[in-house]
C-alpha cells in the first residue's frame, strides 16, 4: 500500500496537480492554487535580466494587490522565449480565466524547467478543464508534486495559531534544489493564508520574512530566470484586520517566518547532489552587508564546497574565500571555527588534532563560524556541498 497523504489544507483555498505530458512519463507537471474569493497578494521576483514570461506578467498584475489563482507548469521555464513566450503565457491565462470564470488579471503564472524551450500551450490548454474540475481542499500536496523538477522530495510547511483573536492558518509550498542564489526569493514559493490583512502590511511582512529566510541560502550561487515567491491572503479567518504598526502583526510575521524558514532550509537540504548541510556565520563585521558579503564568498566557493563533500579538512579554502571577499578587516583579529573547533586565530593556525577535525567534516551538518573582530554585525548563510551527483544532474539536465 502507498503512503497515505496527510490532510493539509487552508480554509478557502483549493488546489490540484495533474500530468498533461510536459514531462516524460506519468509525472505531474501542471499545478493550480485557487482561492474561493479574491485574495490580497504580495510577491517577490528574480532580479535576473532575462526574466521569464510568467515573472513579467505577474510583476505587473500583483501591483493591483489582488489575486485569486496561481497556475504553474514544470518541465518548461518559458524564459528567453521572447514575445511568443509572453503570448503563450497569456493564452494559458485566458484559458484558465474562462474555466474558473474569474477576471484574467486575478490569475498569476509560474513556470519552471529548461530555459529556451517553447511552452507546450496545447497540452496545457487541453488539461486545464481536468485541472479545474479536480480542485479540492486537500489538493495542496498534488500541486506541490506537480511543481517539482530535480527536487528529491516535496517541500510543504504549515502553521496554525491565534492572531487577531481568531485561528488562522499559513501554509507554504516550494520547489527548488538547483539554481539557488538569493537576491530575491530563490525558486518558486507559494504561501496561502486565511488571515485578514491589509495589503501594505502583507507586502511589508512578506518582504521581511523572505529577506531573513530565502535570501540567506545558496546551493550553487546561480540565480534563475524564473524565481518567484507569492503570498495570497483571503481574509476568511475573520480576524481583527492586520495593519502595519500593530503589535498583533508581529505574531503573523513570526508564523510566516517559521513557514518560510522550514521551506528554505528544506531547499538547502535537498540541494542537487547535496550530502552536507552547512551554515556559514560571519560575526564581528562593521556592517551587516559586510558580514553578508563575506559569508556568501565562503558559501559559494567551489573549493570550499568540494572540500566539504570530500570530507577533506582543508580549512585554508575557507580562509582564502574570506580573504577574497573584498570585505575590509584586520587579519590579525580574524578567526575561523569549524564545528566548534578553532582552526585559525591571530593570523596563525591553531593547534588542532587533524583526526578530530576530519570527524567534523564527516558529519551531515557542519557549522562554520568566522569572527572578523571588526565590529558587532553578523550574518548567517545556509548552503550545501558540491558533489559528483550535482555535476551529473546538471551535465545532462536538458537531454
């Protein structure tokens, strides 16, 4: 017998995921999330110059602050497809609008897969009727499955709690394992909540939560053309309205951050070919931006990442990546600690037992702490190692 699915749902939201033949085999590849009423919406998008057609359309539509449905296909990014790709996305939007009987401007789109491929519009149009007909309150897991590409497992997080004197639910789903680099939202992430919240407050807390979660991870240092994070709030919980500068908004922000933290860390753990979960904390910096820059210089170093994969305790690679970050600091004040073991301090190697350090490198989770001795600001990045499997996955991704 197969594993029975859990009953994950958010009041007022329906979802579904089906196969329409975009991918080879019976894998689900078309997802739909639908709110029974128009919902307040906020979003964050990639900063890549070559934005996909869905990103261009969504960025314009969310400006109005309302959305009711998100349709997503996997297996084709619909990026670098020019005016034809844009029109293909609009055709899908129009077909869904007709099926759902809602205004087209309330529909958002997402695509993920190979860049430069033409969207198989006929296959998608042919499946929309079935997709809509199968919408149900427990369809979130099917929608998540249909979004996946190289993901090894689904990523779903949910929190329930009292906010504004009412029970509210926040549920997020995400896909992503490769091309994970911050500078927005990093991958496809959709969040559904029944909270009643002002759209300006929603936009503020969503950006804040993204900045402290998805914008603190990196798998391979590569930014996608399709990165999108969207939150829809349909207000059906009937709580006291959440607005900016309200104390109860903090409770909502905390719940939202919990959801996005769980999803973002799951993305790192599911990094393509990853065998290690690694945290890089830089402390004692003059500014947060300096700490962030130094942390990412280490996290995105191929030499550092391959050393962790090979369980080779070559801490000099961390030192070299730090020194090349461009962040000013006095090397005599800097120190590096790996898994609680001091390996470098006062511009001199620390006395270490190599076998103990190697034992740290053999663990599934490794924590690196860098002290710059230059100030009181810090930043933490979560990343993964770089393995043979990462190369294999990406060497033949499109073939």
